[in-house]
């Protein structure tokens, strides 16, 4: 469901969207991950979901549980 320039989404798509994001009306500034992975996306904000197929495989950075980009609610 879309409300103006913002759209509701799943958590998987939220963490992989290279564009403006917000949670509970507040702007969210946090890491962006390639869809379905724990690899950090460090490219431009292009308003699209980022997939691993588009990645430069030589420069992928995997986020581990103890890194500054890991949130406890994302780990089982």
C-alpha cells in the first residue's frame, strides 16, 4: 500500500532498498544490504532494491554478528 512517496514493505525489502527509508514516521539512516544476504551495499542511493547479481564480487563486505551494522533482532 502506497501513501504518497512512501510505501509499506517487508523487512527483507526494507533492508535492501537503496533509497530514503523511515520507520514509524522517523527517517531511518542505517546500513543497506544486498537482497537476501548480509553483504553490505555501499553504492549510490538509486531508489531500487539492490541484488547480489549487480555486485562487484571482489569488493563485498560481509556483516558479521559482532559488527557495528549487526542488530540483535536480525540474528536467531
